[in-house]
C-alpha cells in the first residue's frame, strides 16, 4: 500500500520553496495539507526557479517581478537574486508607490519571520502593472457579491455573510470563480435521462445532497437530483425552490465541486446502489447473473462483513481519502477486536486479521501529520480475496423491497413513488429474483395489494402492518366463519367483526 506525496513531503523535496518560504508558513501549509495548496506549490516552485541573478530590463518599472512577500502593511516584490542569501527587490509600505528604490532583502530574515508570507497566488508581471494594481481602489467582497448575477442568487445567505465578514483576497477570488462556474448552469433540460446529465452545482447539509443540472430563472427554480439523509431508495429528480435553498440557514453550496455526470457522482458515493454508465451496468448485470448461483442470500450483513466491505470500498476507488475517514475505520476495527465482536472461531477471522494489519499500517502512516491519503493497494492476492468475500453475499431482495414499503406506512406518499415501487416488485417476481420459496413472498404480495389499494384512494394514509412475527395464517382459522371473515394478513373482510375473546362473527344486517 502506498500514498502520494503530502505537502510536507512536497516541500522537503523542493529546491526553492523550502529555501525561500517563511518557516511558519511552511508549517501552516503542512498542517492544512490540501490538494489546492499542493497545486499552487508546484507553480510557485517553477516561478522561484526563474528568478534571475540580474535584472534584464533597463527600466526598473518594466522589470519582471518573480515573487511577492506580504505582511499586514508591507509588500516586498522580488526582481533578482544576485547572491545565494540575498534578494534585490522593492519594499512598499502602506501602498505608497513614490520614490521606489531597489533594495537588498536578506532571505534568512524572511524565512524566520512570522509576519511575512509568500504569496502563493502571485503570477509574475512587470513592476509597473503591479504598482497600478496596488494604487487602484479594490472592491470589498460584499461589493463583488452584489455585482454578480448567480452568486448572489444561488449562494446561501449564511455563506454570503461569512465571506463578506472575511473580506480577504481569497474570498474575493472565490466569488469571481464561483460566478463563472454558476453561470455555466444550463437554462434548458439536458435530456431525457437526469443521470446522464452533467451536474454543475452541489449543495449539502449533513447526509443530504442536492445535485443541480439546470436552472429555470423566470420561475426561480433549480432542477436536480436530491438524496435526503443518505436514503438512496427514496432519492428523486425534481424542481427545487432557490429561495428554500438560500434562506434555509443550514444548507451550503459546495465551493470546491467539480462538474461531472450525475451517474459518475452517484457511483463514486454509493457504489452499491448506482452504476457509472450503461456499459458498466451491463457488465454488472452479467456479473450478478454469474454470482447468483454461488452468492449467499442473507437477511442482513454481519459486523465482520460490513467492516471488510468498508475497507474494500476504501481501497477499490483509488481516490483521496480524508484522515478522519481512515481514523474512523481504524477505530471501528480495533473496537470490534476489543469487544470480541469478531472471534478467532469466526469464518472470516483470518481475512479480518489480515485487513486489520493493513488498517493499522495505513493509520500509522497518516497519523503523524493527520494528512489525507491517496491509497493504492498493491497486494493483489489479498485484494482478490477481499473482493470475492464481499461479492459472495447479498441481501434478500424481498427485504429491500419491504423496507421501501415500510418507509411509506403512516404517510400519503407521492403516487409516482408508489408506482415505481410496484414496478420493482413486479420485475422482481417476473424475473424470479423474489420467488415463491422466498420466506417473505407472502408479505411481498400483501405489500403489493396495499400499494394498489392506495393508488385507487391516495387521500388515505397507508396503514402500518405487522410484518415477520405474525402467526401463520392456518392457525388463525378455527371455524368456517372465522376463515371466511379473516384475511391472511389478519384484517377483517367486509361484513365481519371481532368479539370478546378474539373470535370473528358475521354482522347481521339490521332491518329497516
């Protein structure tokens, strides 16, 4: 198992950044360890490498500035490095640009300074252009937001207030970038399939996600795919009120979202429930058909299975994983061993032990810096063993269907959702996924009947029912009338009623 370079490793491997960036700033960047800063450091390294030993321009104002150091009141612009330990540059205090002179700047003082920072966003330019930018009155973040079309429309109010209070160069550049990205949201639907559509914006709160594919400005609405509280089975596409999003107070716009197809996003986040493309879907179906003969059908996944699958999902995607996610995985494995939830007599104990060693090694690698990691699992034999184990079990599909049905009980669900669930039930029965020998087949038929009844009268709530622990139907009938009056699900037929003791009698019609 190997990880990509952290910022700490990147700085240590650099030739110029580690010699020219203030030590305090280096420590701060190592602690943050973000992908964005990693990219910036690569650009800064290249630019620092270009600093000449002498100024190539005759005119000072036409000379190229290669680096920028700044503090609360002072800006230092580096033009040349004639000696190993010394820069020549321009020092400007309080943005006063008169009587400029080329002066000596000792590199060691910059390195030890806690007030100066090297500007990671600086792009080399002529001194004249930079001075023009300094003297030009800069707009506040609040002014920039007010001048935008889409940021002020689509960014939640709480986030707008936070950026306005910060009023930093970062917040200003963020507003400009987001305005450009949000302006790309299509004004028309992208096609018939929402999952094939490109997602241009992402809102989130807790375990809920709003993936935006297009906008209807005249109706003040967004269109997208919504997953509430991580419930993928009840997720749906539809219109979303912009006012409800921006005024919610908790929902946030994802500032670092990169547009990509919805099906790709869903597959990455919920690989057990979504496919990434038609091709992958066909391949997955073929694999399922092949596995059906050997895969063990279970009512629920055991603790060891869920832990092993959790590790499998972590290593198979080959993407950057947060330190917190690795820490939680490590804690879950150690807790299971500590509480003896998984013993040596368990059939998966050997595999669990091998994975536990890998988890400990991974946590040990990232814990000193608390950094994120891009995981590349190199033990192919163990990976295949894990994959075979994870794919060797699957949940009884009848349970999946009944869970969807249970979530509707006590409510008046949207008829479209009810029809979708009915279609899933019909397909499962037709394709033999849920057959007559399934222990829950009878409950599936009852659920189907209730859903059909609801579609006929959608004004009434779907009534809760006892599932799983009910007495077998043959024990409910002790006489002919009781058999006739009581349905298999325990409900009364029309014209019958319960009497004291639990018997069922036929109701006599009253004479008029």
